[in-house]
C-alpha cells in the first residue's frame, strides 16, 4: 500500500512513546521522523538520534523558511517535525510515524488529509492510571505533575475537534494493555481508509473529570 503519515498523540503518560518504540522494533516498513527541538540534550541523547538539537535562532529561521511540517511550543521550548525527515522516510517506501501533540496533529492533518495520513489518539484507562504512571517516573515534582495534568486535560478537550470538515483523530485507543494497544495501532496502519469516528464522550468526560479532581487535590496539598 502507499506509505502513510501515521500520527500518534496522547497525554504525557499515555504510552505513545512506548507504543512507537515497540512498533518500530517490529515493523521494518515503518520509519520514525526525528523531531527538532531547542531544549538541551538529556544524558545519553545524541544529535540526530533522539532529536535534532537546534539553537532557538536556528529553529526560528527554519520555521520562517518553511522547513517544518508542524511546530509546537511546550514549557518554553520549541519542537517541530522537519519536512525533509518526513520525505526521507516516505522516500524509502515506509510509513512515517510521528509522535506529536494535538497542536502538531492539526497542522499535519491540514497538509496530509485522509487517506494520506491516519491519526490515532492513545487514551489512558483513567485519570488515576495516568497520574500513577507519571508518579512512577520519580522525576515529577508537584509543580511538574500539575502542569502535565493541566496539559493532558487541555489536549483531551482539543483532540475532539474537527479539522477541514473531518474529525482530527480517526481512531481512539485505550491503552490498558500495551500488547493489545500495539496490535491495534499496527492493524490500523494497514486498514482500508474509513470515515473517522468520534471518541466516546463518556470515556473522555470521565478522564477529564478525574484530572480535574486530581488537580484540585494537588493544589490543596501544595
């Protein structure tokens, strides 16, 4: 089949990065687009592998020159997908996997409408599970956790919108079992193009209410 742009989005702790890595390890016909960022490399990260680490000036120049497929701003840093990276992977005859936020997914959808792209939003089973996953990282201070939960609530709300007359995300996958979620994503990459479907408002509503409750509790304890 013709290679597609595959968009995976999820709130922090939703599991999209783990799903992406597992999928890339199993499928030789799926390639990863290395993102660019202005943030500093973390220990063990190398330029051109984890990210393309750019200065703010270089990033902004490339943005003005139209070199990015999508860009986003988070925690004061800039992130983006280079068009050259997407073209490189597609040129190899592979589906290109983008692990990006809702803001970026909107930009990609406008340039790669169905059937050239397929977009999926990975949901946690509940707000409580999401918080538990974030706490298990042992790198989340109370302030950082609060910011991530606020961002997650915002992402869930924005992800339900339409773009160019069509739903933004074609599929919604609940990641309550990693192996099952990986199989679902893999199957949907190969599935015939179908009309996207709405997320279950009950599930989304429960998670958003759960996040609001967790945020309220965090504010009381900090």
